[in-house]
């Protein structure tokens, strides 16, 4: 669970550090509704870039940033809808866009959700301790960034095969960068490095996104609310919200599915993963190229009993569509097919895992035979901004992208099938849930009692976590007063 007990001996020194650095912490309510942010903070943000390492950018951890790189304010939810001419399905596929978060990915929200409860309760000492961010990519970037905004030292851990852009950026932000063996599938190697740090250093605190319920709760509160707003804006009489489709990854973003099921009880939650490492689908293993979605295990914070479907995506499809969406010949062909220019010109808002989410959404729409009155939601975690090197590598490997390539890849997109899709019954869900035992009980020190509580006391267990949002906001406001910034609500 999320421990909100206050360390009275430590909290004053934490507040003093924030006082010295001019740090004010936003509430979850402000992230959902930036209209609550005080005007003086909005004015200061006018001179601050979206990626600047400045404490005021804590208030830009929201889906509602103005989509500009410098000095932007706040507007509605950043999202993108796709016409059936592109997806090949009549259902409306709509995605929240992560590019307009600081660092260009929504993972800054998850890192905020993990570190803030410990900071504002005095459980984490930003002076004597370093925050450790084990990740397959964007989470350690977000952790290093948020830690810098909070005047904390950080250690980023990620697999050595992740994109060059990630390592280049981390070199200037994280205090230390540790590359572990393998690719995004090699999560155990990341966990092993965390245990090594625990045993050899007494100055580290591990913020493991795969087990930190602050990750789940941030998405339940903030992403879930954002998706509900999008539905209010997009749904007309007779429309139906079918469900949300998200890469499994750390399972944090899937927390928004819990929120949406409470608002729309008949809706579905689907988890996507790489076919080359079909952990949820077939208890499988392997490596793949859909960067950022760690697998070979079931995250501790994954509410498996609330899941309805597993969808596997061939990583070759994501790489081919990455080229179709971004190479000049690909975009020119899409426009010839009648895809609106404003859609084609913004396809760089999709990173590799975003393309995987789009494919999963199409598969769900086809499986359930959804119509033009149905809406499927997903998230574009990051954008092409982090994968330019992958495009160059693909050109070196396969040659210059041609009009013929575009024809073939568009045909691929139009003919995505419903293979490697599993609708979950009670015992399929239990099979997946039971996989947690091998990682979390045998390797990571969790208890069987809590594992069973997640399943057999399902509603109470997860309701208890979901109830913590308002309590955390109260603690944030109390902490800001202690720092000397009582005006936290506009």
C-alpha cells in the first residue's frame, strides 16, 4: 500500500530544503483541473520551457498543457482521434497524447505519484538519500526529471538496448545512469541491480514503478479523469464507450481503467503486450522492439481481476508503421488515400509503444465488431521525438523507404486481424494473477497474504488504494503550508 505515516523527525528538514529551493508541490486536483493553480504560478510558467528543469514545471504534470515547447499555459485535454479511413474499423479510436508532458512522456505523472507521498511525509530525505528509478525507458527519465525539480539526487536504471535518445538526455539530468543487460523484456536484470544497490549502499531509496501503488493511483485519479472528460466532449446521443486498451508495461496506466469501469460499469479494460514476449497471453518469454513496455512478469500493481482482454502485437508491425507514419513517402501515400492532412501531419505524436496501443485498439474494435457509435480509448505514451535514431537504423537495415513500401504497410494497417487476442474468463484472470507469485513472492519479498488479498478481497483491496487520493492532497497542502506556501489552490 501507500504509507502515509509522517516522520516528524525528518519532515521539517525536507520542508526546509523545499523552502530554500522555492519548491511548491501541486495537488492531484490541480493536475486534473489546472484552473485551480494560483495565478502567480501560471505567470511564472510563461517564462519557462516545457522541458526546463525548474520546480514550477511540477504544475505541468497534467494532460492539459498547451501543446507548445516554451511558455505555454493550460487548455483542454491533449488527445487525438483517428478516422476509419486510417484504422480500417468503423469504431472511433481516441488517444490521450503524452508528448506535451515535460520530458515528452506521461511517465512523469507516475514518478510524481511514487515519490511525493514519501517526500511530504518525511519518509524520503532529499539531502542524504538518492532516489532510484528502475525502468525500461521513460519512467527513469521521468524519475530523474521530477527528482531534479524536487532538488533530489537520482539514479536511473534502464536496459542497455534502449534508444540512444534516452541515454543522451539522461546523461545531463540523472546523477547516475546504470545500463543493465538486455532490452525492454529484461526486467529481472533491473530488479537484480536494485537488490545490489540495497545491499551495497545505505543512501538509496528504490521507487520501483512495478510495485509502487502511487503509479497506479496517479493514473486512476488523473488519467482516468482526463479520459472521462474526453468522453464527455466526444460522446453524442446513442454513442457507447467500449473500453480502454493500454500496454501492460508497469500496469500503472491501466489504473485509469479501474476509474472508467466505476463510471461506465459495462466497459472493458484490455492489456497489450509484444507477441515476441507473450507473458500474459501464454506465460511466455522473449525479447522485442516495442520500447518501454517491460515484461516477463506481472506487475504487483496490476489489478488483473479487473481486466477483460489480453492482446499481443507483433513488434514488426509497429516498426513498419513507424516508417509509414513518418517517412515522406509514407505520409504522401496516406494523404492520397484520403487521410486528413491534419491527422497525417501529426502522426509523429506516436512513439513505438503508441503505435502498439493503436494496433491493440484496432484489434479490440474488430474482435467485438464495434460500430461507428462505439469509442475505444488508448494512450500515446511518447512520440517520435525519442525514436529518430530507430528510423535511421531501419533505413540502414532495409534501405530508403519507397512508395511501394508505403502501399504494403498501409495494407498491413488496413488488414490487422484478431489473432493473438484472448478474452479473459475468471480462471484466465486467475492464471495471470498467479504469475505474480514467482516474481514478487519468490524473488522480491512480498507476502502470499497480500497476493491473496488482491484476488480474494479484490474490491476492498483496490478501493482502499483508490481512497487515498484526497488524503494525499490534504498532506500536500499541509506540507506546502509548512514550507511557507499556503496558497496552493487558485
